[in-house]
C-alpha cells in the first residue's frame, strides 16, 4: 500500500505530538502528585506541632475530672483539619489514655513510637502521612504523654484524581487542535511546495533540462528547488562530458592502433627482411631494430597495466631503498643523450645530497619522471633548451623540468593530467603517444605520497615540477 507524503508527515507529526503531550501529561501528573502529597504532609506536621501543646495541657488538667473539656478542645482542632479522623492521647508505654471517637481504650501503640522524644510519622504506600505521633512535654520538661493523630487520604486522593482528569481532558483538546492546526500548516508551508518541486523534477527527468523550478522561497525548500535546477545543469554538463569522453575514447583507439601498428609493422618487415640476409652484421642491425620496437610495445603494455593497477586502488608493493643522486644522474645520462641527438641544449643541475635515500619503485618512478622529460624533448624544436633541476626543499625532493617548447594553452591546462588527453590534434597526428603519460606520472607520484604541478604559456614553453617526500632510511630509527 502506497501512502502519500502528506499522510506520512501528518502521521509522524501526530505521533510526535502524542508522545510529547503524553510526556508532558505524565510530568504534570507526577509533579502535582508530589506537590499535593508534600503539601498534605507538611500541613499534617504543622498541625500536629501546633495542636499538641494545647491538647496535652488540657488533657493534663482535666484527665481526672472528665472527658468533656478535653473533647471540646480536641473538636476545636478537628474542625480545622477535615482530613483528621481521630485524636488520641497515649502514655509513653503505648497505652491509650484518651480517644475522641470512643470511651473504650484501643490497642496499645508501639512503645518506641509512644516514648519517642521526636515526632514520628507513619506513611502509607503512596507516601501520605496516615498517623502522626507528637510527643507532649510538660512545663517541667517531663515527657509522659504523646498525642496521636489519625488521618484519612480520601480528600487528597480525590483532589489528585480531579487534577489528573483536568490535565487529561485539557491535553486531549490541545492535542486534537494541535494535530489539525499543524497538519494544515504543514500542508500549506511544505507539502504543496514539495509537490511542486517533485512535479518539476519529473519534467526535468523527461529531458527538459532547461525547466525552471520556481518556488519563490528562501528556505530549505527553495534550496531543494535550486539543487534540482543544479542537478539539471550537471546532467547537461555530464552529457557533454560523456560525449567528449566518447570522442576521447575514439581518438584513443585510433592513437593506440597507430602506436601498436607501427612497431608491429616494423617487426614484421624486419623479420621478412631477415630471411634473405646473409651477413651477420646486417642481422644484428635487424635484431637491434626489432628489439627497439619490442621495447616500445613492452613499455606501452607496462604503462597501461600500471594505470589499471593504481586505478583499482592497489598499491605499488615492491619498493626499494634508492639513492636519489644516483637515480637522478642516471636519468641525466639517458635523456641528455636523446636531447642532444635532437639538437636541443641540455642543462642539468642536481643539488641533492649524497646521503638522501628514498623508498620507491625505481622503475615506476623512472617512468613517471621520464614522461615529464620525454614530453619536454618531444614538444621542443631543435635549438631549444631543456632544463632539469633537482634539490631537497622543505622535506621534499623537488624535480623540475623546464623547456622552451610549444607550450600549452590555458584551455588545455585543466585537462593536462587526465587520461587519454593529448595536447595535439588527432587529425594532425604530429607526435607519438596515446595520452596516458602525464596521467600515469600523476598516479605514480601520488602513490609515493607526492604531487606534480604544471605551468605553461603557449608558444613559450612549459615547466613541470614533481614533489616527493623524503624518506631517508638512515635517519629512521626503525631501520
């Protein structure tokens, strides 16, 4: 069975109000019960303390001459408190000497109560005083008698019932009025605007992303309406992104096919050529060329596999202690030769101390930093300059690659470290690469706890800076 939001809200509000009023009624009843009981008991104590002295004095004077004067005095006090049922005088041994309700003596009072020098109050299970034993002291200070007051709780309990009934009746009326009023108010303030937002959301979900959700409210429902409109904008943006991603995937497939087909074609061609070669030197040259193509294929496969591993949330588990000076110098020799062969000016400086060592995957880090250098060489024309700087700064190994190449436009910068992105047009395919180099560099550097940043100006060159937190095993007490 499907219930509308109106019914659910009204039911929730009604249940909440019932619980609140039930709690309030309980607290009021409890408070009034305690108040009435306390008032009754305090009244009894005050009355007993006030009446005992004159009653005791009258009893002491007229106990031998008759009950009339004693009874008159007792009746005067009985008229003051309608809850009193009887007043009696007992000796310290508990024997009843006088009782206003009967001439016959009643059962003796417990001696410890009758002989007490302090007032004693006997209460029932509800906490009301039903008997008060007040000691009487003569002028000489002697304590021979006690006055016993018997009380009824009927009037107090009836008063409590009246109060409870009043609270319940008033609470029920207030509860009904509150539920009806709250339901109408909720309907006007919330249900109708929410229904309007819901209808607008259905219109947007049908494809009308330009639909405006106008509620004219400056509250949470107005925020909800704005959120629905933002959702529509995000959906439109996501559709554009999906189309762009689909285009990028298509470009990637074409680029990847090119990068796979070229070395495979070279390998296949040289294998066919090797069949007719007689000279061992020519065969060595062919094998060397084939080996270069195999290395390109292997590097492409390794890069794709590394990206898949890191994107799956897995970490690079195999890391070795690497001396950073030696590691950086090896890259200088490797890429410096490539830059020189292309006719580029190669400037390399390293200020990393000899004792700096780091826990890293040397092969992966070589690929990450190598991509930065390779891009600089790739996009810098002959006669340009490649500058490599490395140093330790603020607890990081800083590796900076600068070039005087073609640069990157401002519109391309936000996409620079995204997957499958290339700064060159696919139709005018001028450079090798499938658009995963910088993305891979970012993943590997971040996997090692670092970060990579880029600065560029179109036509003037680019600068890529990698920051790797130093982890020197020689200074680590655990090692």
